[in-house]
């Protein structure tokens, strides 16, 4: 076991549905990360100290100053990793690689204008971390968080998002945040269309009363690969391009699937 690998202990669990859950672990004192990044978690077939034999990438939900690390997970049927992970309880161990990973971070863009955070499913996780960072609230005129799920019971963290107006640090900026749920497979008060359609039709802009602008908008995407592909295509049809180190742009995504 190298010095970069550290075991952490589960300290809290919350089951949103039978296939979605969040958990917190202890945080190694030396671990640092930038909101929007992910960690690599490992599980051992022998829980009594053997080295992990399987690893997966998990975006961090927790903020950079939290004393714990929080993650949001789906249970993949017969999944090699999540079928083990979902059986763990408070007090059990999860290994982590202390190297931080990922580029779905605010330094991809100039810190100005409007920040759009478009998520499907557990892709909400990095945006919760961004909303726990004072830099996001101070840098952008508007923060637009859109979370697309299949059923309303999958709208995880909704109470946390809606209570940000009472936050002791971010509360004064709460008027900058707009939160739009999307529920695609049941009738609710929320839109039922997928994110690419809502962008192509202009409905998303109408719902949030904010234009997707090449000059003002910075768009972050996180979710399943099909959502990323289709939403990128809808944005690129509007003239948006991916932000790269060699070229400024308006779209940032994370690819760890």
C-alpha cells in the first residue's frame, strides 16, 4: 500500500431511494481538492485490511472546507463496485486515493457572467460542492442549477438547495441562485423533456428567465454519457464550444465514466 492510498471510515449514510444513496467518510488530514473534482475510491474483497481490488471515480459533494468527504452514488444492478458499496454501514472502511482528479472546476472559465450547472442523476454531486464554495457565489451574477431525474423521488439534496437562503455565509447571495428540477418519467409540476430538448427549444431559458449567451454563459455538464453527448450537441448547435487550455470556450464537462 503506497502513501497515496488511505483508508477512510464511513460516518454517515442516507438512502434517498432503493437505488440512490449518499455517504460521508472521514477526511485524511492531507487531502485537498478543488470543488468540482472527484476522488478514486477503492473496496477490498477482504474487509479486514487487504488492499482494494476494485476502484471507481466519485465526484465530491462536500465543500473544500468540510471536515468530512461526502459522495452521492447510484446502485448499478449487479455492479462490481456499487453492489459492494451499498451494503456497507457506518463504521465500515473505504479506501481512497489521495490524489485529487478532474477538471470540472471554475478555473475553466473567466469568473464573470452566468454559471449554468446542468446535471442528470448523480451528476448533481460536483455542483453541490461548487455551491459550498464562496468563490462561486462571489464570482457570478447568476447561478443556474438544473437537475434532471426520472422520478421526483430522485431529486436528492432538494431541501439543502432550497435552504441555501438561510446559510450563514451564502445567504446574502442566495438571490443569485435559480434551481430548476426536471422530471422526465412522471407527471409533476416540473418539465418532462430531456435537457437537450429544453435547450434546443428555448424552453430552459424561458423557465429560468435567462438567455444562453456566448458572451455571458459558462455551462458545466455532469451526468450519464448520453446526456453529455446530446446536451453538448444542443449547445454546439447554438455556437457554444468546449473550453480547453489552448482555447477559451463556454462548455466544461467531466469524463470519468
